[in-house]
């Protein structure tokens, strides 16, 4: 019997790319789709793709992630992050197959002093966070056996992320200003992808919905954006690159359309306890990411 593939919603995003690369290395059959073939704003598109692929599981790594633009495009943010995610979850639920949905640290307001746990009450500060929070609720309503994974500050050799931005700016800027009063837990998309596959494997072997619900899954260690940038530049300097001076500023000195939480650190102990997954320290994962980015594109893989 031919093994049914796992459907990855999302194609060019950093987590979707790393999920696909891991599957290729492990010879796991997958179908990775994004727009226009799989458009979470279009119910017919979702139904058509799921019916065509007939997946054995679904991972929703697709999202509207333009945090600042979402303030002016709230309808679209909710259409993708809530309505579309719920339709995809419903399609998985009706077929009784595992469904994993990726969410965000931005569901919290950042007022807590310690890392957020799953039982802490969400209170998003911006439209993006609100759309992802409603998406979590909608996903678990449409598919009660779903797994929702909140993660934060994701970086990788792919897509748009802080590490790639700092590396690019280091080539053209002599000085870069970065906020130092927002704390978080940087997370490698490569590490996160491997953990998601471990969770999928367990879900496919298990019966029932005992493990369903919300989990936090992030890299080990906390930092702020300024210190994160400093670690990136220090690593680039060790590789012989000229790096810019770094100036610490406050959030008030760098206003953005969307408010950001001052603390978005997440506690991943529940995921480790239930699934046995624990991500690497972010500093070691950063080194591997920058190593990967030095490899010519035609030779690279997550």
C-alpha cells in the first residue's frame, strides 16, 4: 500500500521550507502547498486540495504574518489566521487525521515577568496577535483533537526573519539601532520542524485525543532584540565579516503601527513533558543557521 502524504499548508515560509526539507531527508511523503493552489482565504481551495491530496495528517504552517501591515488589513489577517485555519482544521477533523497548527507568542500582552505558560490568559496587543488567538480557538473548535503550537522569534536560512535582516544590513550599514526592552525566546525553524515531525509521528501512532490542546515550543534561553543582534554580529565577525556598530534604543524610540509585548518568553516544559521534545539553545542554533547561510544556495538544505 502506498503511504498517504502529509499535507503542509505553506510553501515558501521558513517553517514550511524546513518541514519539507526534513521530510525529504527522511523519505517521508509530503505535499507542500501555498498560494495560489492552497489559499486559506478561499474555502473551495482548501476543500479541493485536501480532497485531492488525501493526506494522512495536516500541518498548518501558513499564516498572515505581516504584523504591522495587519493593523490596516485586519480583515485579511483574520481571514487567513482564523477563518482559513478553521476550515483546514475542519477538513482534517472530518477525516479523523492529525492536525497541527502553528501559533504565536503575540497572543500575550507581555506584562508577565516570567515566561508564559499555556494556562496563562492571552491578551494580544495587536491585530496579528488577535487574529492568531481567534484562530487557536476556531481550530480547536473545528478539530478538538488538534495540536496548537505557539512559538516565537523564528529564524532560519529561509524567508524573512531577524537573522537574515541583520545579516543583510551588516553589508550596507555602519550603525544599526535595535530595541533592548523587548524580551523573547529565539527559535530555529530547523529545530522547530524536527520537533513538529516528532509530534506528528506520535499523533499518528496514538488513538484518541489525549494530547490535544495548546503547547509552547521555543528555543532554550531568553534575550532581547539588541542582544540577539549583538550575537549575530559577533558570529559574523568571527567569520571574517565587517559588522556595524550596534546602538541600543527603547521601543518608544522606534514606534511601529503594531504594539509589541515587552515580554514574549514562552515556557516549553509542557511539550517536553508530553511529547519528549526539547529544542536546542538558541545560540547554538544561531551558529548552525549562519553556517548554513554561508553555503551556496544550490547546495543548501535545512
